């Protein structure tokens, strides 16, 4: 299962960054924030994924451990506007 969020700055970037986050104790211990390290300081897309292994781990632990993978793409930098 995956959810993709696309912003106004959608691009055809081939550079995808990803990180697996872990939530514990039914969400009481939330995952830490992710610093995307984008040069433009904007995201163009974010995808949150889970797989069969993550779902089984969550089911076996009755929701105590819930992992998911977050992928993101950085928006392109705005070109400088030249004055005439």
C-alpha cells in the first residue's frame, strides 16, 4: 500500500530519497521528523509506503511496532530573475 502526495512544484526528478520510520506503542512514540535536505527548501513529491513484511510485523506485535518507508523528491531551484 502506498500514498503519494504531489505538490505544485512537480518535476521529473530521478533523485529519490528514502527513509524507513518506526512508530511504537500504538503511535504514542511517534517517529522523528525527517530533514529532507533539499537545496530549494521545497518538496515536489512525497510517497509513504508499506509492504507485506511491515504489515505482518504490525499484526504480530498488535500494533506496538509500525514501520513505513517514506520517499521524497526535492523541487527544482527557482532560477534567478535577471533585470533588464
